[in-house]
C-alpha cells in the first residue's frame, strides 16, 4: 500500500491516549492507529450518506410509484420463484 507523509496536530491528551494504546499492543503504531481510525470514520460517513439517500427515497413520490410499478410487474414471477424454492426444500 502506498503512503504519503503528512503532519497532523492533535490535542496532547488525545496523543497520550493513542500512545497508551500503542504501548499496550492494541495498535502497532501511531500511524496504524490513526489510519484505522480515519478509515473507520470515513466508512461511517459513507454509511450515513447512503442512509440519507434511502430516507429521501422513502419520501419521493415518483420513486414510490416506480417501485410499486416494478413490484407489481414482478409479483407473479416472485411468487413462482418462492413456490419453486419451497418445492426444492
């Protein structure tokens, strides 16, 4: 994995807490800890953005009509697939 060196200013108490985690062996280094924490936060923000999109879909009348139309079109084949799956069980 390629890396790029940067400088980050952190509050003293936060850096002390990170160092304690590294000393305890729960992180390999400050760099590893920070990379993990940043990656975790970016993933959380991405999940929040996706959740907001789903929330918008729930109130979007045009999307709801289209979803209902598609569901209606596939209702018969969905039931057939369920019947076949139950027969195979």
